C-alpha cells in the first residue's frame, strides 16, 4: 500500500509548519543596553524611520516631522540631577523613558507589523482524506486522497489591503511624533516653572538685606528720638520681615511640587531633586504668525496623522468596491489507488485532478453597506482633518500673541521699570533716613521692587513656556540660537545665602 507514504508526507508538512513557530523574543522588544540619545534637534524635519520590511516600505511619504523613533527605548539616568541641569538634557532623558511615548511607539510598531500580513496570500490548504470504507473503481480501491488548494484574491485586493495597513502605520508613527512633542512641552513648562520658583527665592533672599537695613534705620531713629519716628515703624518693618520668611517657606514648598511634576514626566521618583540653571538664555521666534501657520501644514504631526487617515479610508473605499469581484481558488487533488483493480490495463494507477473555483458575491446588501461605511468614514476623516487644521491655526495665532505680549513686557521691565525701581529704593531709604519720607512710603517702594523683580522672572519663564507650546503646535523649531542672557542676573547685589530661613 502507498498509504504510509502519504501519511509521512502529511506529517512532514504539519511538522514543518509547527517548527516555523519561534518563541524567540522579537527584536523590537529584545533587551539591550541603552545607548546615549542623540541631542534633540527640532529643526531636523525628516521622515520617521520605518520599521517595515524593505520590500514593504513606501517609496514616498508625506510624513515630515521631528522624530525620535530611532532612539533607544530607555536611557540611563543622567548624573547630576541635584546640580544645575539644562532643559535639553531633561528633554533627551524624557524621550527615552516617558511611558506614554513608549506606549505610542510600540503601538506604531504593532501596526507596522500588520502590513506584511495584509499583503500576504492566505495560507494554502492541505487536506487528506482516508477512506474508512474504500471506494472500488476499475483501477482499484481508493485508499487515500490528498488535496492542495490556494485562494487567490482578486486583482488589486492585496495591494489595497497593504495601502490601508501602511497608511494606518504611518498615521501611528506621526502620532508618536505628536506625543514626543507633547512630552517635550510638558518637560519645558515644568522646567521653567522650576526656574521661576528658584529665581523668586533668590530675589527674595537678595532683597532681604535691604529690609534688614530698613529695620536698623527705623530702630536707630527711634532710639535717638527723631521726631515723627515711633516704635510702630520698627514693629511694622519686623512684621514685613516675618512675612518675607513665610513667603520663602511657601516658595520652597512650591519648588517641591514643581520638582515632583517634572519627575512624573521623566518617569522618576517624585522626590527626585532638580536644579534649574540660574541664568536663562532667552530664545527668540524668527518667523511671523502667518509663516508659522503655513509651516505647520508640513511639520505638524497631528495633521500628518489626519492626512494618512484620510488616505487609509480612501483606500478602504476602493477595497470595498473590489469585494464585488470574486476570489479565485485553485487546487490539485491526488488519489492513491490500490493494486487490486478490476481492469488489467489501469490496475493500481493513481489518479489526479485540478480544481478551479470562485466565491459568489451575491449578497449585494452587505457589499453595498460596506462601500457606504467606507465612504462615510472617509468623509468623517476629511472633516476631522479640517477641524484639526483650524484648531492648530487658531492655537498658533493665540500662542504667538501671548509670546509677543510677554516679550514686549520684558523689554519694558529691562529698560525702564527695574532700573528705576532699584534707584527709587535707594533714594527712598536715604530720604527716610533724613526724615524727608515716611516709613509707609519706604515699605511700599521696597515691596514694588521685590514684586517687579519676581514679575520679571515670571514673565521670562512664561515666555519660554509659550515658545515650547508654540513649537508643539507648529511641529518643529520656531526659534533661532539664543543670543540674550537674562540681564537681571547681572545685578551686583549678592544673595545672602546665610540668611535663608529654616522652614
């Protein structure tokens, strides 16, 4: 009998299929030692690297944004977080460790892995039939039958399925870039909040000796019985000093909160200490709002994702129309015939046959509904693209106006308010010493100078935060190299660190 040979053939086919299933960890999730991350360069507008096989990679793509997909999934914690660290170092660390970025990266990779599945042929079918009761023919009894068939999708179906999967993967990659830009903005906003709190503490400590000098002047005038000077001046100045200490305590606690928020974005323990730089280089926006709006058309990853989704749904319409055409199934059958046949001529000769078949797409309501669904989804994607573009354009205009406001106020503070307020305090202290000004006026001048100096740092931090939000909205760099250093740091007045109150 030839039956054992057929069984061996079938066993080999089954074993080969089972052996092909590997338990090796995929390369995308394999463990590796983290390598140093490349410095982020928002001006580098290029296509996100594709994880598709070379034969499945698209020839062209409209994705043009900042991407860090080629960076390793994890980066070692930089040394010196307790020392002043630049914001770009924290951005670099966040891009390799933020869990939300990792989530979107692996989602994009999982969608990219669907492309070769979409363009692949269905698995061929190998079927064996063993007759429990042999069918007797003139050539002999039929003992076993083997059939091999392959389904062939209609022309263009596999290409369209690949286009749908590829556009979905490209949209996911664009969403990874959008998530990276969002995290960069979160890091910068938290970092500049930390800079402001540190600067407010420093300015408060820097002006504390002036308040102590005022107390000494008031006490000296009271002890020498200068007319118009009472103990209430000394007490009021002491209360003002106590209020200064409570402000320092509040700022120290606010600093802890900001550090915890920054640590959360970096995926670090909440108690991780951070120290921002004391001198902030002021960047400047090099384009107008109208140019930034046009730049966002090609740089903004959210718009790229929306465009890929429109392309995906458009391909889905063509794919749904292809379902009106049948798929073709071709096959080959082989029959093993026993050697005890009735015919002396064809005794024991095996038989074979070819198979050709198609499915019958006759349920038109289902097919028509699939086409309508694809068309409605495409219309929805197009309207979503338009809504996203309008939202981004409005946000860019608003952020640019906020940047201009902060920048112009800082110019006035630099050139006029701060120098005059500092000079006014010096003159008021001398006028109070000689009795030409009362105590309340002197305290008001002191408070104004402190408020202006703190306001300066608040405006500086807000200005940089607005730039960070603007770069996230546009999708790429909008600034030139920094050329201005915080001028208030050039104030010759030292910060009396020894006078810092203990909370």
